[in-house]
């Protein structure tokens, strides 16, 4: 068996709607509702999430969990919508552009226009690249 690589050979294509579903109905629905278990169920144990604009890397499910715990604690409301997706089943990946409305505790709502690139392995996110239009909100948390 070959080693897994982003968009590398040997990927098992899934139906196009599957990619949109995991991004919107599973992952971002979990983020918006602060459902940590639902969010983490989208990742492989050795996943890596990189916020590219600041090169902040969350390596492994424990680091990703800590980052989301901090995000959920620091922001009272989170919403993702206005999605535009381009899925590539042949490479088991999807690129999603979207709007984020997020309200810090006791603060004014912020608006971001972001883009994420998701690479899947075994029907889960294995590598995620986040491009933010503003300050990095995905800070490391306490593990």
C-alpha cells in the first residue's frame, strides 16, 4: 500500500454530494452549534489543521480539540454560510469559500470571508488548510 499524500494517487472517489455534506452538515454545523464531538468526528486521529495566513498549525486530534475548546469558549456566536464549493472526488478533496459571522464574548460581531481546503482520508478530514480574511481566530488551546 502506498503512503497517503494530499491529492495523491490511489484515492477512492466518493460522490460529489458527500464532500459538501461533510463540510456543511457535519463539520460547520458542529462548529456553529459548538458541538465538539460532532466536529471531532470529522477528523482522523492524526489530522493536521493549518491556519495558513498566520501559519498556525494544530497537529493531531488533541491539538485540534484544544483549539476548538478555546474557540467555543472565546466566542458567544458562530455562523458559517454563503458557501461556494468545488469538490474534486478524484483527489478526495474539497475547497469551500464562505462567510463567517462570529461574535466575541462581550464584543461586536466580526465578518470574515474565508476559504478552506479539505483533504480526506478514509472518509475523514486528514489535512485542512484555512485561509482567513482577518486576524487568526484559531489559536492554540490548553491540551
